[in-house]
């Protein structure tokens, strides 16, 4: 937990406000909700400064989404201290989909709405390449830097090393990609809903051009975990896709490296 008194000078006025840490999700960054006096809030995200830090890329992607008019956080301020990066963001209305876990029909409908919305953006205008070639190169860098946590691998790869996963990814690349704009980490905590409708996406640091199954695979995995595998067909039907076992397995394995 970062002490609010350690904030960079430009963000120091936030130290006197009520803070609450956001613990849902598995990002390496720390996130806090900071309540403002008028009942609204902002979110502060911070990450240790290193060569493969994701926060600079997230700032670029949020600014791009803002230009596209997409429902996502707006960058309020950014700072770099001696050893950390800081991003202050506006709040997106609504709550993440874990709050709809007791209403599975609504859960999968909103999930599909959100992914169809991001996937409808024009990939020709998106400057961020998250195709397989680019992701494998980044995975290699993360592995070399010791940033791949093999203890957190899914059951299918339990006991594997990061090198074994990466070698498998190189040997089992699926066929032709059809690049669209993808969120890149389309798990349940990153999809927001308000009044049972999609209201926005958060944690957008991995947005980029990739195959739709980059998002669909992680969404199907997240749906199975949160409300049960039996709801995956309804999600795919609402989105307009058919099950693809090869791409599902591949993109879930690729996610282990991040």
C-alpha cells in the first residue's frame, strides 16, 4: 500500500481526501478510488518505474479512446516520481460485472455489448499493434525480465515454466488473424455496467489491433469462472461468434505471459 504522503507534489492535494484501495483484478499496478467532496470520485493508478512498465502505454491508449469518443476513463493528470509512474483518471459510471453475477442473462448480454462496442472501432485508426507477433516479442522480453509468474498459471499449464509456455505459443500459432480493435484484457472486472447496460471499459493498457479471440477467449474464461461454463454459449450467441477451441486455448495460454 502506497502512503498518500508519498505522492508527487502535483498530486499531493489528494492526500487529504478519503482513499480506498481497489483490490479486484490482477494488475501489477496499484489502484485507489479517491472520493471527492461532491460525492464523485477519481481513480489513481501507480506502477513501479521500469523498462516494461505498462502505465505509459495505458495513458496513450486512454487518450486515443477519448479521441474516439469511447466510454473509458479520461486522463486527468500524469506524473513520474523517482521510482514510480502515476495516472489520475476520471471515474466511469457503473460497476464491474461481478455485481451482476446473480443475473447471468444480463451478465452475458452486457459483456457482449461491451466487446461489440470496442470491436466496432476502426482498426485503421488504431496505432497499437497487439497481434501475435508483437505479443510474442513482448512476452519474450517479460520472461527475460523475470515478470512472468509461473505460480499463477491456469490449471492447464500448472507446473509449466514460462519458457515452456512461450515455446508452446510459438509452435501452436493459430491461422490467419483478422485484426480489429481489442481491449486486450477483457476479463469481468474490466467491463462496467449501469442500469443493466454496458457503461464502459477500464484497465485499457493492453488495447490494440488483434484477432477478436484475444478478447473472446479471456471473456469466455472469465464467464466460466464467475457464473459457470454453461453460460458461454449464450455469450457467444449474443456477440455473434462460434466457439473456436484452438483460438480459445491459444489466447488463454498467451495471457499467462502477461
